[in-house]
């Protein structure tokens, strides 16, 4: 029975890795006869896994979506990736669902993986929801382990401008802000607090050197990072007056700008940005009269976008 159970788990793992498996190849991977493979597939179906089979010389097996959610088999990095995704979704208004799902994942993890997940949970400061650049789960876990273990870290970093350089830091916290993740750390060579975009960071290595954590100014990693980002010079200083209540505009732009109330139904929007696509989108979504105060480039961008949309709307089908 133990051998049969182990073989079925192996079969399930293989079915989850490919959309379609030829029967002969799948039987060869499991080192069983086609007849034994058919019996194992039938057992999986009894457990709720919808496995489709096609007959003939080129016949094979395929795992389909079912009416209910059966158990999944995950490798180490997949489990870490799920924990990161659940942690991020908890910021976005799915707190109760995410916590329940995360608890179920962690309950079944072996101690070595649970330590990795605990590290991610302990040193991640909530920011806001967003997708973003694809991150290496192993690299993100290394950063989390360094933060939790109070261990100095080395990595290569490529800033927005300038060449890549080697950094030696005392990591403090991981913070998701907007659509990206950031590492907040004390830079030992520069003698100051720094933030690093995780997608621009490569080859993080634990050094084994422990440190006593320093006090981050203000104590809140997410608030510190937002304040620091607001001081970074941007290409465009956007100012627009809109004929709408300030509250409705604040609900849309969130942390990406500031809104000054000018009257009951009038407000001014300020943004510092390198990309005018975002303020153009805001003006389009709001759908209210507005007056652009600055920059001139925003006027040009709004006109160009309006002309493109108008051409698309009037084009013959």
C-alpha cells in the first residue's frame, strides 16, 4: 500500500507538470505497466482529480479543471511564491480569505519551508496592492531570511541611472509599494539608510555576520519609504484643476499624488511622475471638466490620446 500511495503521488505530480502525457511515456516514468497506470488513474478520479484519457496508439492522460478543488502538490519555490502572493493580496482587501488560505498552506509545510514562509511574513511591511516585475522567489526568500535573522547581506544593484555596484547592507524590511517590492536597509559603505528595488537586485548572499538592528527613522518602513520616494525628483511636476469633489479624486489616485480641496466640487491634483500616461488615464477615468496648469507636455499628451481615441471610435467597422 505504501508503494502504491507513493506511486500515485508521483503520478499526480507528473500530471501537474505537463498539460498532456502520452500513456507510454507516463508509464515509463513510473516504471509500471499500462494496466497499472490505468488503475492508478482510476484511483485519482475516485479522489476527485478529473483525469481525461484518450485511447489509441497515441493515447494519453490529461489533468483537467474540476468542479471542486482537490489537494495540490507544490515544490519548494511554488510554496514560497504562493505565500508571497497571499501576503500581497491580504493588503488589497482579501484579508480574511488570504489568511485562511495561508494558514492551510503553512500547516502542511515541513519545518524547513515553514521557516522560509515565516521569514517572509515577519519582515514584510504592508504597502498597497499591485502587480509588477517578475521576482525570483529564491532571491526574495534570501532577503527575508537576512532581515529576520539580522544577518548582513551582499548583492549587486543596478540603479535607474548609473552602473551596477556591489552593496553590503544590514537589511531591515521588505516593503511592497505600488507595483514593486523594495528592500529597506542600512548601507554599511555609505553609512545611511537606503531603499533598493528588488527587481534591480541580483545575487543576494548571506554573509553569516550578525548585527544589532538600528532604529529606522519614524519606525514604519512603509511610511519611511513613501516619504523618501516623494522627495525623489521626477521628470514632470503635474498640476491640474478638476471640477469634482476632492474625495472622489483621492479615492482614485491613492498614494500616487496629492489632492487639494478648492471648493465643494473643485480640487487641484499634484503628481510628480516620469510617465504622463498615469495622469492622462486619471483624467480620462474621472470624466469631468479640467484645466491643466502644468506641464505643457501633459496638454500635448492629452491631445494625442484624445485624437487616437477619436480615430478609433469613428473608424469604419
